[in-house]
C-alpha cells in the first residue's frame, strides 16, 4: 500500500494538472465562442454564394469549359483540414479516419457529376492518383504517414483566418484544375453542428456540382424560409460575356467554399478541445477525491493502530 506521503504527493500533482486543464478549458471556451461567431456570421453569405454558384452552374450547364469542365477522374486533389496541436478530443482522429477511408476506398472520389447524372471513372483504385493540400500540422503528419504526396501545407490557417489568407489555397486549386493536373478537387473538413456534435465530411469543390452545392446549402443551420432555399430557379442576364463572368466570379466563390470549410473546422476543433479539457478536469477531480478518501482512511488506520498500541501498553503496565 502506498504511504500517506506518496498519496499526498499524487493528490498535489493531480490538483496541479486539474488547474492546467481548467485553464485550457476556459481558453478553449473563449476561442470557441469567437470561432462559432465567425462561422455563424459567414453562413448567410456562404449560403447566398452557394445559391449563386448553383444557379450559374445550371445556367451554364452547356458551357463545359474551365471550372465547369467535367472529366473522367484519374487524379484527385484533396484539401484536408486538421489542427496544429492535439488535446482536442477525437477531432484529429476523426479527420485521420476520414482520410484513410477515402484513400482505401476511393469509389466516391472517382465519381464526377454532370447535372443529375454521374460520370464514373474506369481507372482502377490502385492507379488513382490522390494528392493533398493540408491545413494544420496534424493534417500534414497524417498524410505523410499514409505516404501520399503533399502539394502544399498551410499551418497558419488553423484559427480565425481572413478570406485573403485563403486565396493562396484557392489559387493552387484553381490553377491545377484548369491545367488539368487534377480531374476533381474535394475538401475534408469537420462541420460544426453544436458544441457537442461535430461531423467530419468530404465535399466536392471542383468541378462545380449543383447537387453537392444544394446538399451543402440544405445542411447549413439556417431556416429554409429565411434564406430562401425554396426560391425558384433564377435566370441571369450576362454582361459583358459569359467567359468574363466565369473568370471573375467563380474563383471568388471557390475561395468562399474553402474559407467556409476552414471556419467550420475551427469551430469544431475548439468545441472538441473545450469538451476534452472539461472531461479531463472532471476526471482529475474524481481522482483527487478518491485519493483524498484513501489518504484519510490510511491516516485513520494509523491513528487507530496507535491508540490500540497505547491501550495495549497501558494494560501491560497495569498488570
């Protein structure tokens, strides 16, 4: 059995750890509130951007060039969004699992959509090229462990980036797609549903898919009547020309998709870290309580033993 001194030392160590996890929980809670405010604030704008992109994709369905060109999938570029540090519960583990699942079973990655139809690739799974752009040091480490090529990595985008910070990612994505280095671009991110519920997802970015955009719109936490999900199809009058419009507006909308995914992941990360630190604080409190009880029992046993020895000594002297 441990001595009272050892137990007391462990209680002190656990209480010190509890103070640290409690402080980290409070910091994460503050960061979570800022991250959630950012993602909730961007959702109405993102919803409007997706609506415009959906209607443009519909309006230019016969204009299959540039970012609207749909090709058989032979190579895929995936943007994987994780964190720079650990101690955030299952956040990074779920992202790693999603990456591994998509690599080991890339049937969905091999599908491109043309309107309501699917263009399935005939390329064998082993010959499908899957490269990555990583956001966060943990994402980079995940991909390197799987032996996949990393085109670029952006560790500085893991907390409240600005839209200007995301343009470097968007430029790589758009340039490589237009140069036909990749036939499809997707993003793996964590969708913030609530403080206790985050869902890791993969979304197609390029080619522009009407169906994927409509799914993303429907999943946003905004009432349908408020944002007009049921609005009729819009007809656009294009000036000065469709090509100039596409060259200008589509890159901005692609930037918004990536930016929105990063903000969703940031809010999810901070929520997961806050809950992890809260659970660690609670666990430390329970351990300290258990050790305090053991310490008190050990002290009581020693006191009882000493009283018994004194009584036995007194009885011997009286005889």
